[in-house]
């Protein structure tokens, strides 16, 4: 358990980390992860059958990994550049799996 002395230091440390924000429309099942990483979840609101969330990451790469990990269950609303990178990565993955002659087969 954190003491009153250590808690402010921890919060201060987090605030000094690099920040990258991304907004997603996610399936309700993704919210388990978002709640687990609660301090990173900055906004949350129902939007039809999805949940709109704004998440703080330390780097763009983390936001990309998040989107790719949840596939169609996490749609990047913004930033647009991240959405483009998700699409590029998805296309590359499909192309890689579609190639008949793969090294190591």
C-alpha cells in the first residue's frame, strides 16, 4: 500500500512521462483493458453499441499496438495519422499471410 508520502511522487512521475493521446471507438469487451489501465483512460462515453475512449500512451507505438491488438474491436477516431498507420499495418499483415511462398515453410 502506498503511503501519503509516496503517492504524490508517483503521480508527479507519471505527469512527467511523454504523452501521446488517441481516441477510439471500442467494443464493450475492450473496456476490461481500459479499466485495468485506469490511470491511462482519460475520457469515456457511450456511443451507440460502442464506447468512445480517449487514452493516454507514452508513445505512438503503444497506441498503434493497442489498436492492432484489438483489431475490429478498436477503431481509431483520432489522430488521423495513427488511423493511417493501423491501416498500413493491417494491409501488410494480410499481404504477409496471403503470400504463398513464405520463408521457413
